[in-house]
């Protein structure tokens, strides 16, 4: 999905979210930032492996911050990111039990 005012393509899958968060960084650079192996990041991007809630949460945070730094942040997308963060936090809590 694309917002015509910002021309930002909204990620609709795990792979798109991770690629949007990675931006112009190499996979090796971004994997180091996330604390995972480059080959693992590659499988996340190709959706051959489900990313951990921590990776998804970090990517959501990066994408949200990049949107906030743009001139206009679409409100519905910001609310969706906040909801996704709450879901990831709940999944992490369930995983700790």
C-alpha cells in the first residue's frame, strides 16, 4: 500500500517490513545491528524463516522512527505500528512463561 503524499510503500509482510527497516544498509550491517547472523536475516527477508518478536519489534521501531522524521506521518499507520508493538510485547511476555 502506498500513501500518495509521502510515497512510502507500507510493508505488508515480514520480508517487506525488514527490507523497509534495513533501508540502504547491507544485510551484514543490519544483521549486526539486530544481533543476528546475515544468513538468518536473508531467510527472514525471503520469508523462509519466521523472525523473532524482538526482530519484528525492532524493525517496526526503525520504520516508525523513519516515518516520524519525514514531513508528514500518516496517523493510521502510526496507530497500526503502535498496535503491532503491543502485540509483539504480549507475544514476548507469553514466550517468557
